[in-house]
C-alpha cells in the first residue's frame, strides 16, 4: 500500500543495519509526510526500534539514507538532527522536580532564563502539568510521568518527535485515555511523529499511517483502515487483528479491484489489496475478519445465491461487547473465529434474535459483501 499523501518530511531509503551476524533492518524505505503520525508496528525483534534509533542518530546504518527536511542526516550527531526522542522508561531525573526536568534540555542549550521559563511554562500548560511543577517524579502517577517526558521533548521544539513505546508501562485504562490525549496533542502541535509499538490497537487508533514490520523489512505501509481491511499478505493479516483463512482459486479479475474466485466449490468475490491481480486458475488464500462473518440457523439461512457453507460450533465465549464462536467449516481446513455483537440484527442472516448455539450445533456461515480479501 502507498503511504498517506503529503510532502515528505522524513525520507528513509534502503536502510540496512546488522549487529554481527544478525540483520536488524534490511532494505527498509519509508516516506513520512509532514505533520503526520506514523507508527512502526511489529513483534519484538522485528527492527522497529532500530529504525527509530537510526533516525535519532544513536545508531548509524550500514547502508541507506535518512533525510529530514531535505537534509541527509547520516553521520550527523543526534543533537544536530532536530529530533526529540521519548524513551520507554521516560528517563526522568529523580532529583529534579517537574519544572526542572522539562527545562533541562533548554539549560543544556544555554538558553536565556527568561525565554527558558516562558517555554517551560507554555509546555506545562499545554500538558496540564502547570499545577505540578514543584513535584518530583516519585510523587507523580505513571500518566503524569509520561507527560513530563513528553514535555521535556516538546519544549525543545524538534522537527520530528520520536516515541519508543511510551505507553507500555501504564495500566490498560490509563493507556486508553492517554492515547486520545497523545493524538490530540500531536494534532495541536502539528509535529511530525514516528511512534514505535507492538500493540495493534494502539497503532490503529493513533496513526495516520501504519508500517507493519517483520524481520527487519516493511511488510505493508498504509492508512490504518487499509492495513486492517486489506492486508497484503498472511503475516499482516494475522498480526493486525484476528484473521480467518479461506483457500480460494481465482477465476477471473474485474475492473473494480476484486477477483471472482471459488471457495469450497462455490463462487465468491474476493477483494484485492493492491493493483496486483492473480492469474486465472491460480490458488491462493483469502482473509476474512471475524466481524465480517454472517451466521444463522442451518435450515433458515437467508442469503439465496450467496456464498455459504455449513459449520459446526466448536466452542463459544462471552466477551462483553460480543459473543465469540469457534467454528469448524465444511471444506475449510482451519477453524474460524467469529465475533457477533450483542445487537445481532445486521449480522445474523436469518434476522433472528441473539442465538445461543452450543458446542456441537450446526449453523450456516456466509460473508458480508467485501468481507474476503486476497492475500499475496
């Protein structure tokens, strides 16, 4: 998928970095539009933090270029790159209060006291910390410490803001609240941000564009909706959310970004994630998200002419906002995961009320229009 539109502020081209015999980043390229929020998403060890540290200047690439605002940064020290980095552990000075922590970088730059005090005060007000200026890190909550770490970077007015899993040490409820605050703050500042996380939900909710990485390479770059709904390969499909896999065979392509295929002997229109088209007769896999599955009683499934198969309920569980089912579909080798919300009116093909299917029950399974996506 192409990156989101906009003038490139950060341009990474052909980055390669190895540590001994281990390749951390391999032929990695990325265009980051000015003012965007771009997230590097992937499992531990995929190279995302190495890319961030290369941009920051803490790690020099073995090959490739890092261009910020039109200037190649390779070989330049971190303090001359115009970037600010928020670390995972915040790295606050325990012997300094909030105001001193936020203003530390300005002191190191030997900025005049009057301007320094003004910029620190402005940052504290922006972050809602102006009443906590005299407190020390140990007197702050995790969320407040995270804001202080962010303020220490913002006050320097960097060209680019880099963030390495800054919310990972917080509890789940606080992380949800701070995500919204962080995104709103980024929009207010209009600062180009590159964010690292292994949390798929965090990446999807925060980002203008998501970069999915694996084994040091970019697997897909695109808007969150595109990466989730139209993953280009099996790794992206299974890493970003839950994915059901359906063996398919291409019959013919169309002009609207889809391919007519067969699955379990029945015709099925499968969306294509990009401009590539499978050859007629070629076998492949399609992905179906759990929420795109239609389920109904086996004898009253109301979708004449549409793709549908019978399935047996393996197990189920209540997840608060939805009921989750594990289904074994006839002719499909791997079990499927199906999430049916509490309001099932548009999901249950029969239009019946909320089902109470028990393990061993036979049901009918279909797909919402556009619910299947071809995987390369």
